[in-house]
C-alpha cells in the first residue's frame, strides 16, 4: 500500500531546509504522496528511508522503455490527468503495422514511409518511432524472416505481435538486442511469455478483455518478476477504448492502483477501415492517454498533423520554446542586406525566418531574448521595447556587418520606432509588416 503524506513526512529529516524546492518537509511529503515529486530532490534521506519510501516515491505510472540507443522510446511516467496541472512527461510513440501475410512490396513501401516521413519544426525533428511486426500466418520462420527484414531496413523500435510464445521466441531471436516490446501476454500464455520477457530483458504488453482481467494479469506478471509492462485493455470500439484510457490513468493517479500503473498501447488500426477516421481516432489517443499508438499505415497528410499535435500536447505550457539570442544569417547576406529584428519565441522565429527564406532576399535576422515570448506579448511585458532592443542591437555587432544602418522592426512593435531612433543614434528605424506572410512582399521592395 502506498504511504500517506503524513506517513512519509514522519520519515523525512524535518529540517525545512528548502533544498528540495518546497518550503517545508511536509509540503514535499504531500507532493511525494501525490506522485508529483521525486525523492531524489531531498539530499538528506538515508538509504534505509529511501528503501522504505521507494514504493511511495515511484511514479504512479511506470516508465517503460522500448528499443535502445537514440531511437529508444520512453513512455509512461505521467503524474497528472490534465496538462494545465503540470506538463505531460513522455510523448506516445507512433507505430506502423507490417504483417507476415503482406507481400514484399507492401512491406517495403511501409518501411520506406517509416524512414522517409520526418519533418523539421521549430528546430526539432518530428518522426514516428516504432514498427509493429504482426504474425498473421502463425508460421515462426516466416515471422522471424519479416522481423529480420524490419531490423535491417529501419532503425526504429520494434513491437513483436503474436499470441504464440514460439512465434514470439523466433522473432526475439532475430531482434532481441533491439529490446522490442513483446505483444502480448494473455491469460493463456502468461508463463512462457513472461519467461521470454525476463530472458531477453524486454518490456511486455499485457492484453485482456476488460480492466479487471487486465489488472489480475499485470499482478501475475509482476509476481512472475516482469515489471516493464504496457497495458492493452482489449477494447476495439472507440468509445470503450477511450473510457478505458481515462479509467486506467485515473486509477493509477488518483487511487494509486498499482496493477494499472503502466503506460498503454492502443490500436486505431483495428477500430476502423477508413484511414482518415483512423487518424482522427489516433489524435484522440495522443491527448487521452495512449502510450503507443499503432496505425495501419503512414501517409504524410495524416501523420504530420499527428506529430504536430503530439508536439503541442507534450510541450510544457509554462515554458515556451525559445531560440537563442543572436544574429541569424539567412541566404548569405552582405553589407547591403536588410536587417530585421524579432523576439525569440521559437514559433515566431521559424515563421519569420521561413518567410525571409521565401522572399529569396538574403537578410540578417536579429533574435532578441524575450524569454520565449512572442512579439506582442513581449512588447506588452516590456521585454521587446526600445530600452531592451537598442542595447541588444548595439551589443550584437550587426553595425559592423552592414553599411546602411536601417533596422526593420515588426509591425506589432511600431510604437517603439520613436524610442529606438532616440536610443540607436545613426540608425533608421523602419516599421515592417505585422504578419509574417507579408514579409516577402516587403523585402522585395527593400532598398539599402
Ligand atoms: Fe525537508 Fe529534505 Fe526538503 Fe530539506 S530537502 S525541506 S530536509 S524534504
């Protein structure tokens, strides 16, 4: 049984030294009990107390890793139901399905799409993570051959899908070093699949029909020494699968119900035959609360929105993405090139730099540190005003790079033009467009 906040408090040093970031040991104990803090934040607990608190201090939803190296996918570890309470921790992985009854061209096409569909956005690479390899033939050697093919042609994580321990063992023989997710342990094959998971130190999915059966199954797996578990409630109707996700998350967080304290796997690919509907269902599980989301295929027009949605949901709302302050050269500018200034909110930077690129007019873009705020918000907060922009322009060295000394400020900061002319003597301040999309037309009229 997890400990209460008061029980945990009794075991803490009670010095209220604040080093954990909380004002008192009691406040820290309450957070620990709620799964919203980690015991390692207090440097003064003894090893003996650490051992006693390990149960209470463990995240209510276990972190499970699928795969190895740079492409390893970490799921679980969530501590809240809603993103406004605290950020979500580990984004779900997207998996593409291949099966041993598909012809070679189909498998190759899917593996190619898995590799090729990746996108750059706000300085990050967005891509899917997993290939789910399914045995539909029941033939162990055919399955092993397909797993080898997947392993050779993709560097992503692998999910091995079969009910048969023999087929799973054949797949594991081909790719155990990639630490695949074994899918799935059921009531019927529990013992042999648990043995495979332990032998190869791989995570295992538990599949049952309904949450009660599922919690009994995970309890048995845990007893058998398997701790890295992913949950499949078995529901394949959208409504029931959605309900299951919510119940699993709330049981783990609110009730500290350990048998459901694991990340989940969901199968939009088995809920509809319509690819667009499948993408919509997948988008629901990105928000509520899929750990691995298995799709029948990847197409750019449906995968890209899912990747962007995932990025948005799993970005910390309290910490805007920010770009480093400095001078950014776009398209080999020279001493006659335009100089524009903007804020360091990443989305602003990528929109403005993208529009400058579109204009084909080589330019200098000055990015002022506004603590990740957009131009208007930073202006309203006093972080993108003449007193702040002028020292940055002087200090950054742009004056040595151009001979014209004209500075284009965003239209939304037009009110600062007078102040900047006073602060930046020798500079002419030009008010640029309000909208990024108007930048190309503006720059095409540029005269140094
Ligand atoms: Fe108490 Fe430890 Fe936090 Fe200090 S760091 S206030 S001793 S819980």
